[in-house]
C-alpha cells in the first residue's frame, strides 16, 4: 500500500471511503473558547462589562478574573476584621466578653446580647448588654431551654418568641420585652465554652440565615479570643501561686538562718569556751556558707515581693558616703579571697539622697558582688560622683562599679537584666548564683526613680552604672 503524498505543513484531506478516528481530549486539549474550570456559570465569558461599583481582582491561576466583591461585602469584611482585632487585643475574659456582646448587637442588629456559661447544674449569665444588661450573674435552669438544645446539638438555634424556651426564661426575658432570639454555641478546640444569646424586641423580624451566619462567625472569633484569655488567666494564676510560695518559703527559712547566725557569733566570740585554731577555721567557713545561703534567701524573697508588687520604698535622707562605707564588711572578704584589689573613689561634698537606703545598698551590693565574682585578676573600683540629668538638668548621683574581669559580649547584653538569666549557664559553669541579682537591681532602681546601664568589652572588663535622682 502506497502512502499518499502531501505538501509539507498541510494535513492530508480524507478521501471518499476513508474514516476518522476521534482523538481523546487529553491529546488535542480543551476547547480554547470554552470557560475554564470553576468559572462562575452566571458570568459571561470572556468577561467584558462590569457592574457599577465592582472591580476585577488580578487574574487567578485559571487565567480569568474572579467574581467581583460588592461594596457592601467589603464593608462587612472590614467590620469582621475590626471585631477580630478587638477580640485578639483582649487579654482577660471580661474584656473579651464585653467586646463579644457589643459586636453581636452590632452584627445582629439586635437590642440585647448575653453570654452564658453552662455547667451540669445549669447556666449563668456572665456578660450582658442592651435591654438585658441587668441580668449579669443570674442563674437559670437548662431543662427545656433553647440553651439546652444548643448544648446538645452544638449548633445555632433561632426562636421567634421566648415561649419556645423554658418557662423560667420566658418569664425572665419576656418581662424585658425580648422577642426573637438566636442562641449560638461558643466552641474552641472542641471545648464548649458557653453560648452567645442575641435578642431582639417583641414584634421585630426573626433572625434569618444571614444573621445566623454572621453571628456564628463572630462567635467563632470570640471563642478563640476567650480560649486565649483563659489560658493567660491560668498562667497568671499559676505565676501568682509560685510567687506566693517563694515568699512563704523565704520567710520560713529566715528564722532558722537567723538562729544559725546567732549560734555562730556565740562560738566565734568564745562565749561558750575557747576554740583551737582548727575549730576556728571550720567555724569561719561555716559562717561564710551561712552568709551565702542567707543572701540567696534574701534574693528569692525580694524577687517574690517584686513580682507581687509588695515592695514599697521607704524614703528618707540618705548620706552617700555612709551607704558606700557600709559595703566594706561585705565586699572586702570576697575581694581578699579572690586576690584582687577593692578600691573606692567618692567625690567630696555630694548632696544627700532622698531615697530608700536599704534598697540602694542592696543594688550596690549586687553590682559589686557580681563584679568581684567575674574578676580573676586586677581590681574592682566603686566610683561615686554627681551627674546632671541631660534632659531635665535635675541633679543625680552616679555610682560606677568598674571591674577588670572577663567582660560581656554585645549579643549577651540584652538578656543581662532578665530574671533567672545567666550568661554562664552551661552544665560546666564556673560561677554560682540564681540569675536574679541584676534583675532585682534593675527593678529596684526603677522603683527609686533611677536606672542602670552597662558598658563592657570582652576580655577587658565591665562598668555597671546606677543613676539615682537626688530627690529634693
């Protein structure tokens, strides 16, 4: 059989008696003039004219432009966005519930809104707005109520009058002129958090499907906000319980520590009899360990008090030179043990401070002990001078604690003043401590109207600066 010749670029025409074999669409492709898959059936293709007030968005992956969004829908989306932002901003349940009631009344064009929590014993209104505002805190039975049906079916239910609910709610809400009502469940992460009840006055339109869809969206947004708020409240409660425990424990430990300190002084003064050199050396070590343990207890107690906002400064006239002199008995033994020099440089004729002397001493001790701890050779210098405030020209006293220690890398400066943060926090760390000293010092400085800053060079040492207003 011969193959008919044809001109290149032209397909041979079928002859009489020939037949055609239809090719599958996957080979020849879809009709290029037909609408692409998913194109709206009620729109002309290709699109030409646009309705007034509408605009096309950018082309979709199908090659055509999607259906335009009517202007009223854009306004509705903006309203939901505002509701979502308001709910997300709430960090406690009362705020979220208040925003929910206001949003429900707005989106449902209603005269009242309530949120009820539900337990096996019954329901209770925990937030109310509009014509039902006075019912907050009221308990009600679930039997026969619309709320009971919503809990069982986990879906929104609308009723025309309160006669379709329980007699108790009909009497309670009917007296306030409540007519059509929509009850929507509040569910987040499969947990049933309560119900949203939106009401209109008697002789007003019932809630339709659009109202139900709109309010269900508001309820879903609010459920997530309420879930987040409750998690935050639980975290705050746990934190408060921890703080209270630390404060109680620290107070309980203070009494036996005071007794140990007293017995140590009796032995050291040889009131109970003379000590041989070996006994005196052991006693001195015991007292040093006791003082260290006492400082740890004091740190924990101060931290707990700060977290509970129980630290109230006791203000009074304070002589700067006397505060600095009181540091000698605490710091000199530590510096001597490390084999480093401890120097004091105090500007003469400094004005007195109006502040809390004990808290100033505590801050300076924390900064100075840290400086000695991280200095292996060289010295630690405590320098005190008067420094004017660059912004208000108010006189300030400047305390500089300068060391020649290991220094601090710039990347670590940001976490210096965070609670329980330690730069040397590995399993083989060389320096002990709770990581609370700098955090406590910074908080106390804020309470006294001052501030702490740090300048450091790795390998060359650090300078911590405390600035306190004179206060007169």
